C-alpha cells in the first residue's frame, strides 16, 4: 500500500514539474516573439 502512495506522489510531482515546464516554455516563447516584433518596429 505504501508503494502505491509513493508512486502516486512521485507521479503527481513529475506531472507538476512537466506542467510548469510547458507553461514557462510557452510564456518564454511568447515573450521572445513579442521582443522580436517590437525590435522590427
């Protein structure tokens, strides 16, 4: 039973970090694109 709990917590942490990585990458890409567009003007 404890093993299932440990795996559940580990999976939740991995999913959380994966979600944070995707959000940071998306916001960083948007920031970079906006910076390039403002540079062109």
